[in-house]
């Protein structure tokens, strides 16, 4: 037997060794690329999931698009919004919470997607269960009115589309106020 013949095993064993080596190389490459992809978020201090944002202009910068806001704004609600969250970066979604000026009053929450045809990010919607729903209109647009439980709390919710973008307006307050806010929604910068 020659020395080279001793090193070469059956063809199946050699193929198995090559496939195992290829598997480990691909696995290591995927892990390295995933780690490198997370570095910019880590350096910027961004957490996984929705990010809390300080202002509407900052949210628009992160999402790469202007946001819809109600032109009718009841005196009972404070400006600026009490909480702004975004999910998904450019082309993602926003959640804007308008807090009452007086303690104990009901807040109003506006959710919206930035990309036409895309839903609002589930991380922003919360654990939502529909109790009842009916068809309605917001201006000339078809809409849905629903009574929902979100994270165990009862809300009234209007949802519709503007320029192909999904909008949701929630309140625990006056239904007429909710409709007036929905009818007045305009895109910032227009």
C-alpha cells in the first residue's frame, strides 16, 4: 500500500468531512454577519423593539417620512405628545400618545404605518382583542370602529387608510371627539 493510499479514505467519508467543514464555515459566517449587523444599533444605543423618541420631527427623521397628526386638537390634551415610539426604522411605524392636561382624563393614541400597504408594527399595537366592530367612514374613506381591549384596558378605536398608509386612533373618552380628530388628520409638512 502506498503512503497516499492510506490518507485517502472511502469517497463517502471524504464527502462527509467536506460537508461538515462547509456547514461550520457557513454557520460561523452567518454568526459573524449577524454580530456585525447589530454593531451600529449597539453603538447608537438603540434597544431592540420600539424606540422612545423625544419629538415628532425626530420620529419623522428616523422613519424617513412625515407623520399624520390631527389638526383638531382638544384643549383637554397636552402638547407636545407625552410619548412617541417608533418601530422598524425607515419605513416603519409610529405610536404617538397625547396625554390629558388634567390627571385622570382619557388619553388619545395615534398609530400609523409609514409605508403604503403595510400594517402598523405589532410591537406598537399591543396585545389587542376586538370586542365588537362595525363599518363607518372617516371623511370619504371607509373605516372600522371597534371596541377593543389593549393590554387588558378598554379602548374605542377608529382605523382607516390615508394615502395607502394605515392609521389607528384610540381613545377612552368621548366618541365625538375621536371622530373629529380622525376627520382632521393631516400629514405634517403639507
